[in-house]
C-alpha cells in the first residue's frame, strides 16, 4: 500500500545536517551547496518499486539541471538491519545503476528524515536560494511526476521539472503541487513519527 508525503508547509526552511555519503564515504551537508540557486533533498531507497520506477529518469533529470545550478542530496533513512537492500553499500550500487551524479547519504539514526517530515520514498523537497538570513525556503514538495509502478506510463519528472524551472527563473512556488506516493520510510522501533 502506497503512503503519501506529508506536504510540509511551503516556506519551511531546509534543516541542516551532516551525513555520510554512501557513494564515496565523505560527509555531505546542505552547507556544501550554499551558493547553489536551488537545492533538492530527495528521500529515496534502493528496494522500493516506486523509486526503482523513476530512478533512471531521476538520474537523467537531476544531471541535466545540475548544469543549470541545481544541487541534489539524496538520503536513505530506511532501517538497513531489517531492509538490507537499503544498506549503504547497496545505495552505492543503486547510484551507479541509476546514473546518480549527486551524494547519496545514509541517515542511520533517522533524525534527518524526522526533521524533514519525510514519509515515503520517493519524497522530494525543493528549496530556493538562501535569503538574507541564510536559510533556504521550501518551494516544492511532492511527486516526481504522475506515473506510478505498473501504470504503463514512463517516468518523465514533469512535476519536479516545472518546479525546478520556476526556482531557477527566480519565480515563486508553482501550483498545483501533488503529494508523492511510495513506500513508507522503514522506521526503526520507536522512531516512527506517525
């Protein structure tokens, strides 16, 4: 059964974090991309069919927009003890398979997922440029596009692309915005924010 994203209030600032990058064992933080005009924080996983359905298109779209200044940090927060396909070494394999050119961090303690109010994979949070206070406002949250596994439709990223285009053009949030649907975050006992 699919779970929908919480649709966090627009304007909410991006939360700071530092997490290990499963791809190269470095640390990654939003501060690493302070000068980027847009930052996408994407909660993904390796085992989820909803992510598998879009992963190649997601890799292509984000690589294309990286040339225009979009920074991306993907995060998996799933409990790898119970879902070993989402362990860091498996995330590194997924990144290679899907053509991800961005950091893919592992949130073992699940505190970043809780701070962002991530509910599912994929769950996408797009932030605009930092304001005078140095904080980035949330301008888009929700679906990659309207395709789902077994829908017969190819993933295009149309919903996310429209939002990224608007941010990079200096425009405000786009309407309408639809929740993402996907596999629930696999919380460790006691961590589920429900």
